[in-house]
C-alpha cells in the first residue's frame, strides 16, 4: 500500500512536467535523483508559470489520509544555498539535499514538505533572489523576477496533483526559513498573508521587515518597511490579513550575521537609515522590532536565545516544532 501510494504520487507529479527553458538551467546529466523514493523532484513548467523545479517530500505515514476529507498541510521552506553561483546545478543539488535532511521535521509534524530550487546568480549578484530582496521584485530579468509569485504557482501545482491522488491540501501553507530563507519567508508573508497559515522566521538578515511605512518621521521603503510595497509588488500591505497570521521570529543573542551591511541585501542609504533609526547590531535592532511587531502584529511572538550565534539550536528546533504543532488545525 505504501509503495503504491508513492508510485501514484510520483506519476501524477512528474507526468505533467517539462524542462524550464531559462538560463541558467540544469541539464539532465547534472541532476542527481534523490536515493529516497519519497523525495520527488518536480520539473519546471513554464506554461504553469514556474521556471524552476521544486522538491516534495511526502511522509509515508500520510498514505492513511488518502481519500479523507481532512485537509493536510504543506510546509514550504525557501531554498538558501548560502552563496552565489551561475551553475543552476549547485542550487538544485542543495535544494535536494536540504529536502532530504529536513524529512524528519516534516514527519514529526505530519506535513508535506515543499522546497523550490531557485537560483541565486553570481553575474547579477545584486539580485538576492534567495532573500526576496528589492531587486528581485523590480528586475526585468525574467529568470530572476518575482520568485514569490512562482512559489505560489508551485504550491498550487502541488496541491492540484496531490488532490488528484486523494490528499486535500490547505491553500494556506506553513513557512519556515532561517537567514536568507528567513528573509524570504518574512517578506513573502507580508506580500501574500492570505497564503500563509503560520510562519517561523529565524535571523532574517539583520532586520525583519516592519509592518509600517514610517518610523520617527522617516519613510521605510521595502524591505525595511511597507511604505512603497505597492510600487515594488503591485499590491499594498494587507495589514488586516497579516494580523491574523501567527508569526514566530527568533534570533540568537550572539548572532552577528548582518545582511544590512552588504549591497546585495540593502542599498547604502538603507543601511544608514537602519543604523540611525534602529541600531548598529542585530540585538539592538531586535528591541525595536519587538516594539513595532508588538504594537501592530498581535499574533507575532519574538524570542531571543542567550549564548546562541547564527545557528538553529536544539531549543530553537523544539520551539519551531511546538509552534507549528499548535497551528496544525487552525
């Protein structure tokens, strides 16, 4: 029964796929299939609106839910290779391995894991795709533009095919990211709060986007705040919906990984504004983030972990699992 379920899912997901006609791309020879049959690589489908593949992990124990009316959950983890590289195979390989590594989290929560395999270019290094930065929303380069929208299409593609295999999937997803993927998760949630059920956001690049357009008389443009969100994304911040999304933001008290000082993440004018308004260190800024989120997003929880650097500690992992477990049936 278990093997039959997995074969059916594999067929449904892969039978409709095609190769992305974009650059950079991974050739068939560059793609190494996962040794785990439960980890499925779904090829890019340009006609469906996503130019890159994604990986899906379906816990075998969910086969008993097939044909039932209860909705299952997708846990979306944006990929973060941790470096630029114009070889798409590098990013694809990372996404596959990370999907394999995070199977236990998905199984513990009894959720389906989805990870996109988005590129992060070296030649166009200012377009920080894995962080969903300002450039990635405004660029005219089709192959790097609006990964938030491409991710939504991947989610809907997976939902449709899983539904055909007997699994009903909630339209709203869990999202979890750390560092650059924490930035992506944070910003995606602000852009599309109607598609997020709950989000865990770890060390989001030195500054979590603020749900306000100004602070102390200074305009906060994206991704510092939401002042020009409609200009860069085509839609205003839906604060009413965002306030309903449970958020868990966490940071190590000894974390010094600060994206604010790097030009692929923020312009120099943004760095100066952040330093002047919020502080020069991550922990200094965290105090203001707590104030802003506490006043505007009542469903947000922020936690600072003593003696922890730029890692996900055991205590953090336990809190992440507890957070998502609490909202499984929302």
